[in-house]
C-alpha cells in the first residue's frame, strides 16, 4: 500500500469522506498575480474575520502552490506526487497538521482553524487574507494551514482581512491588453511562407525587422517598430487609448505581413528577367550586362509596410528583377 492510500484511509477513518478527498484533485490554486493589476486595496484597517474556506482561490506566499491542486499539495509530502513548477511545500508543517488531526480528532482541528485567541502561540500569527470584493474570493497568506484546512474539509478559517476593490477602467483595459498579447504571441509563432519576423534580441515586445526567405540570399525589407505591453502594471492600465491604439497597430501589422507574404510568393514566380538581359544572356553578350552597374546605387531597397499594395509590389518587382540580373551576370562571367 502506498503512503497516499495509507494517509487516505486515516483521513476517512477520522471522518473525512473519500468524495471530499477526491474533490480536492479539482481544487486548483490560482495565482494572485492575475488580479493585482486591476484591483486596488481599500483604505481600511485589517479586520479579524471568519471566512468561508470555499472562497479561497489561491495562496499568496512564496511557496509553490499556483497551478497545483489541494490534493497534490497535501500529498506531495509523501514523495509520491511531484508538484508543477519549482520547489514545494514544507513537509514538516503539513505533518504538524496531520499529526494534530490524528491525535486530537477532526472537531478539534476544525476549531483550531477558527480560534482567533491562538494568535499569540501561532508561528506566523493569524493568516493574512486578501479579499477581492467584486469576485468574492480570497487569497491566503498561510500556506500549510490553508492546504490542511481545505483537505480536512474545514468550512471556515479565521484571519486578518484586507479588502481590495476592482477598478473597472483598469479591468477593461486589462482584458483588452490580454487580447492584444494573445494576437502578439500568435504572430510570433506564425509561420509565413516567404518571410520571417526578426525580433530584437534584448526585448520581447518589439518587431524590429522583416526579411524575405525564398532559397536565395535574404533580402532585408526594412524595420518595423511595434511595441506591445506585456503584463502591464496597474498604472499603465489607466491609459485606455494606448491599448485601443495597440490593438489597431497589431491588426494593421498582421494584415500587412500576411499581404506581404502572399505578394512575395506570387511575384517571385511571376517576375522575369527584362528582355534586354534575356537576349544578352541567351547570346552571351557580356557587354550588355555592364548596364547592371547602373543598378548598384539602388542595390538596397527599403519597403515600408505602411505603403500601399501597389507601391510595395513595384518595389518587390525591382528587387526580384535586380536579383535575376545579378544571377545572369554570374552565369555569363562563368561561361568559357
């Protein structure tokens, strides 16, 4: 029998149902980081209150809890469950609660979690609880007490509560920013047929160049500066116009890159060597290729994706024709 099975039998014998223990596999701890950008602490003193444990959605401490279930957190101390992420919980503190349950019984343990008079003898005092009013949820500052209270099916827990209220301006902008970040990340993963996006190495939130790939030397098309706020702070979320503009910029960028990718594919197979060069290549008329030197001044073309489709197409044709001329020159030069 595994230690988890052994512990489970003990919990059942002490009055905790198997159904409740199994339900803790679905009780996932969330990260408080999601809420902090758009919630604001209210100016009021901490109050000692009894709260419903079922409203605890996460644990706001340095321990590795976010993304893990109460079941995994509790039984991880047996060594038979590996938690997601780095690190783990403090096994001895879980065992203190488990041993107390075995020694004193379930009622004692439930009373222990709601007894505010025990504050002076508790290692860290009463739990600090953050209450997010508009979502009616709590985040606990007591890691192991919270895990055990939930696993032992305690209905309430006492703690010192701070209240946070949602700033709806920040919240709406946070939702908009999330949508923008999703578009951005999808763009970074997008596989174009003929181009790739070069990202500046020292930052995650800028597109700085676009280059063409088509089994030939790369042709640099120019720089595109696009800034995207990743996980913006609370103060940044007050600027609604920024995120509306960001949405427009991203929509424009995606559209233009898709258009450019399609245009490059179509044009590259269509563009032909100019007539005079086709004749000179056919008859090995090297002297005509001296005209190629006239193109050297404009060897590097710049494509501004803000230009119209016709302007971009015209520039691309020049790029492809110059490349064909250069290739033809090499063929003539190498002929004996």
